[in-house]
């Protein structure tokens, strides 16, 4: 399947009205807030957003204000995708019956890692299996930041959180990050992709593709959280580049089952000497600080090994290597 | 494995959530499955840090449905198990609370109540889940619910909850509120040997004669755990003493469901706990629980200073409800005031049991619990 790519210039984006507006209460250096703004820059017409409980819901809707300049519905933690299913199906039948104007309405469901990997996966799996025409955006800050940094299915191996605290007994989280995007690919839906806010153009393009495609689309967006990652608030966007450059979070898309590397990751695939060591990415985050002590430093090699292995696997899926 | 003390004997300055976690550990809880939610998250966080050091398990589950289900599993596997949550999570747990009641799996559920319904006011206190505690799952069953009103009680009543859960093989709830959970005050943890611990009754019959759901005189069947040589069947379907499904038999349904209710109802006198202050000669009574009872106590004292014969009956067990005692206390009183952080829940129980006495509800939602002055004003108004 071919999806027509939306051509735009930086000027187009700058001139396009913001639908996620300033004045929200996100922390300094919050990448998820940047991600929200970028997502809505890609909107093409009438759009409804439904959002699970999470940081972005909380900071953007503090009474009596809202950052959302479009119809927006807060849902319970577990069911952004189910909510979107209802919206999409209702709009569809109302258009068909002539009860509303016959024009296309895009539906976007947004959730954090908790609302996607963990409590939200049942609703997500059900919605994409039923084939609702909507885009699900996961903003992944790799833990429950809203309730104060508890581990999630999206928290990477070795990260210290308040419920996987690094100490005498455990080296932070003992389990690997759940391969959520691959799980959605396995549902055989038309469009799945990963994105990172440093590569903003790539991110906007992918949101637009997700909207344009007929049927369900899933976008996994990397979103550093300085409070939870114990990182410098000024470095969130830099971290979202480092994650790609170290192949911790490669950028790809999968259109009707065909994996394809996106250019920032493709550059590394073509010139492997550009691939940076994972240590560079881990060292600037307090949540991995214990990995740089003698007790747990072995885990650093393990993380590098796993990252390399996953990268190789991805290259194979993309028909490179 | 590093070993840390399980009972932190001594005088502490602690938050209610942490005291609850320490109470669970002191009671012998070695399994916690949970999911982060304000204002109960600190319980999970504290237990996550403590369990690895004392040979226990903390598992963060993918949601609250999974959390309570894991707790039931752990309970049958032989550990004392609990979970902690708040309103939205408590709602998700309801089906499995019914399963725990039906399979008679001893377990403790802490609900730190915030403002509802739905997401409501996550950081503010509520007492809106107290009826849900009793009626939340479908079908007839009984549970036990306790309402702590101090950090000390967050510790003490969590231990009590485990003891009751183990004694009666019933899901037992600690219905705390956000204020009690988040406030810091003095906590005295006694020496381990002074803490009363109850463990579930074990079978005293050989495996081949064991009937897993055959009750003894107290209506509670002894409990074997998985892997101990007692082969048995546990199910959420209506079952007979053997544990086997009896989905067509009215006799089996009546016998089982009636017993699930009766084992709490008929033992209510042993379970019920409350605290009376100046009730004996009281002409006007306050019935309160949780943090609200603290404000009520202050109001009652002020009323006495002002010549109003007021008294306080503080509910420690919400369920079973201390019917007899409310009825008795109500006899001499002209009026009863029930201040609650909801639109009128336990007040209905008071009305039902107090019969002749006028009952007034003082509702307060959001922001803060009713203040002593607000309760005092109500006492003054209704004592005229």
C-alpha cells in the first residue's frame, strides 16, 4: 500500500495554528508536551482527541483552562482505544445516516506508557483488531510519571524507579521493555511507526500518515521526562536524539507488514561507525546512575548486548543486513 | 539475600500510607501486587523497597484487575497477600473481590478513598467508596471493612485486617481516606512478640478426607494451600463442600451463599469494633469514621464546654455495621449527626438502625474534611 506523503516546509508548520496551546502546567523540559504540540501540527481537518489519564491529561486541563483547541475527551486510564472505537463508529454511522455533515473526521487516541503497555493494552488490542479507523499515539516516558515514577511495562531494563528501586538487592528494573510496537504490528494493521521529537519533521509526517491511512494506525513516540529520568531539563530533546543514535530507540515504520527504517536510523544502518555506544545515553540520566558503580556495571555490557541484538533483528526485518 | 527487620519496633514519625505498609509486613504479609494510583501509591512504593530485603515479593501488575487476581493466587499459594488502591482501581477490582469472597481466599485490600466518581479529585479526600466496599461485586456475600482515623490505626488496623481475613477467610478492606493516608504523625510499633497475629486454620484431616469447603462450627472451612498434598478444586462457580461446581442445584446455592453471608453476620459480635466517647449521658450523638471522627471528637468536646450533652460513636468496623450498638446508643439521644465526605452513605445505615431518633447528615465534598466548627455548629443547631 502506498500512502501519499504530506509535503510541508518549516514555514508551513510555523504558520499553522497551534491546537495544543501554551499555558499548560508541564514541567520544564517536558518532552511529552512538545510531542503533543507536534502531533496536532499534523492534523488535516475536523479531529477529535480522546486521552487516557496521565501526565499530559493532567497538565493540559487544569481548571478552568484547557490547552486543547479541538474536541477533547478524557477517559479512564484503561480505555483510550475503546473510547476512540466508540467515537469513530458513532461518527461513521451518523455520516451514513445523514445525521451529521458528510465529511471525514479524524479520531486520535493518546495515552502514556501506562495507558498503553499495561492497563490499556486490552482496549488497544481490541480496537485495532476490530479495525477502527483511528490513530493511537503512545507518548512513552518510560514510567508512571503522573503518580511519581513507578515502573511500567515500558520502563527499560536497569532503570531505577520508585517501585523498582536500585539498591542493595536489585539493580533497578529487572525486566526488559515490552516490544509494544511489534505487538501492534502482529495485529496486521495498516500502519505502525516509531518517532522521536528531535526528528520533528519525521514525527509530523508519521502522524499525518497515520491519519491518512484507512483503518487503525499506531505511533510510538519517544518522550523523555527530566523529572523521572533524573536528567537535565535542557537535554530532553538531545536525549531524544541520543536514543536514536545509540539505537536504543530506532526509527522505523511498518506499512501493511513491511518494515522500513526511517532516515535517521537508516543513516546508522548504512554507516555503522555512526552508531554511538549506549553508555553515552545512559550516563546522562540519574535513573541509570547505579549502573556506573562497580556493583552493577556488568549490566551496562548486558544492555549494550541486548540493544545490538535488537538492532540486528530490526535490520533483518527491514531487509538490511 | 539481605535481611532487614520485619517489625520496626520503636517510636516513629510516619505517614499513614507507610504505616499501612509496615503494618502489613508486621502482620506477615509477604506478597503485594499493585498498580500505582494516587493517594495510595506510597504504600506500593514503600513495600517495593522493603519486600526484597525481607524475603517477600512486590509485583507491579498491569492494572488493578490483575493486582487483586494475583493476590488471590498468592493467597491460595500460601502467602498473606494484599493490594492497595484508590477509587478507580477499587472499581476495577470488584469482580475479583467477588471471586475472593466465593473462593474464600483470605486477602487484604486497602482503598485510600479520594473524591469520585470516575477520576474525580485524585489528591483530595473522600468517603464515597464505603457502600461500594459492601456492595461492589454482584451477588450476595459479606466482607469486613475497617476505617482507620490515624497513622497509628493505619498500622494497627492493617494488622487487624490480616487477622480477620485469615480468621474468616474473607476479603477484608482497609477503607482509609486521603488525609489519614498522607498525614504524618507519631506511630508506636510494639515489639514483635506483643503483636497479635492470626493465621488461617489449617486442615486437620488427612488429604484423602479433606473437604475444602466443609465449614467448622464457626462456619469457616480450614484452608489447605496449593502444593501441600491436599488436592482440591476452587472455583467461582457455586460449589459444594468438595469444591466441585453445582450450577443447577438450588440447595447448593442456598447452602453456600447463605454460609458466605452467615460466617460474617453470625460472628459480627466478635468482629465489630467501635469507640465511644461521652456517649452514656449524651442527648445528641455524632456517628463518624476515618479522619472525620477526629474533627467530630473536637466538636463534641467543644459542645460539652458549651453545655450541650454531646457524644461520639466512632465506627472502626464499617462492615459489619455495629447495628446493636448504634441502636442502643440512639435510645437516649434526641438526635444523631452523621458527618461524611460523601452525599450520604453510612448515614443510611444509622437511619436504619436508630429508628426513632432523628438522624441528620452533614455532607462535605472536596477540599477538606468537615471542620470541628462545622460539626459543632450542626450539634448546636440540632440540640435545640
